[in-house]
C-alpha cells in the first residue's frame, strides 16, 4: 500500500493553509533586507531582522494541527521522518562546527556554519525521509 498524500483532503488543506504564511515570510524577508539599510538604531535592526520569523510560528501551529488530525500510521511516519531529520541535522551541524573550530586552529579557510541553513537542511532531510518511509511500506 503506497500512501499518496495528493488524494488526502487533509494534506491539500494543509498545503493551502501553509502557503499564506510562507508568502508572508518571503515578503517580510525581502522587505526586511530593504528596511535594514534605512534603520539606524541597533534594537530596531533586531526587530526588523526578527519580523520575517513571525509568520513561521503559524507554520509550526499548522504542522501540529495537521499531525494531530492524522491516523496512527501516518503520524508514525511523520514522527519517524522528523526524528531522523532532527538527529541528522544536529549531527551535520555538530560535525560542521568541529571542522570549523579545527580549521580555525590550523588557520585554513573553511566556510562558517550559518543558523539560517538549519531549517532548509532539516526540511530537505524530512521530505527525503518521509518519501523513503512511504515508499518502503508500499
């Protein structure tokens, strides 16, 4: 049995309800980059920088609602994908940080790790793992 999320009305509703916060995030992110040059005080720059993150709280709330509406099997699949993605993301950034510190001590050049990359890497691993576990049960 292959779990096809395209036919699932809950999945379609989730995609629709998640699209608007992501659009707001992208608009606020691009607007924050523009506003950053015009803001002078440091506390205002922090507020402008944090502003795009606010719509992502709605994404988190919607994700929790979505998972609470799923049946037992699909909830387990999402939990498996989330746990796997969380552990692998933590491991990757720990390894990156250790290499970064070691390279700094050896005075070699290595790109610094960025916290902005955590969410995209987590989401990519989550989606790949979810695809893998749904294919595995078919």
